[in-house]
């Protein structure tokens, strides 16, 4: 297939990187660590939220990957906070990373969708009768 811009041509899978092909999450790792498994899970969850691999652009996939990485690292900091005394520099890092994560998620359109937990009138009356 000839294109005016050869940089836009679709390459055969064997001509692409392992990361592009999806066979490796991170170069030089086997992907079995707790950190890598959590990263992979988050990438899959965020991708599914946006409609799946076929529905997202390469730029969205890149932002999702960065958001997932930030989430894993924020979780690691939360563990430090839960087990030791928080240092001011760790709190500052946590705050900056949280804001960056929020911006990444907003950029991709990911948002929290609230559930309606208000009981119906019949549910409310039934709970009053039981009490």
C-alpha cells in the first residue's frame, strides 16, 4: 500500500515494537511483578471504560498508560502513609501526582458516574414498617 507519508503506513506486526504489538508491557521485564500486574489491570479497566481497544486512539492509550502508572505509584505512597509517618515531601509528591492523574483522566473523558442510591417510595415505606 502506497501512502504520501510513509510514516503513516501500517506496518506488519513483526516490524513493530513488542509494546506496540501488546506482547510486552515494559521492556526488560517479564510483567509478573505485583506492580506490573496492577498496571496491566488498570490499563484494561480504563480502556474498557472508553469502549475497548478498538474505540480508543493511540493518544488515549498513551494517556491511559500514564494514568495507570500514576495510580500504581499513588497506591504505593498510600501504603507508606499507612505504615510510617508521612514526610512533607511525600505529601507534596502525592498531591502533585494526584492532580496530574486527575488531568489525565479528565483528558480521556473518564469520569465518575454516580449511582442513584435513593430508595423508591415503596422501599422507604417498607423500611419504616420493619423499624
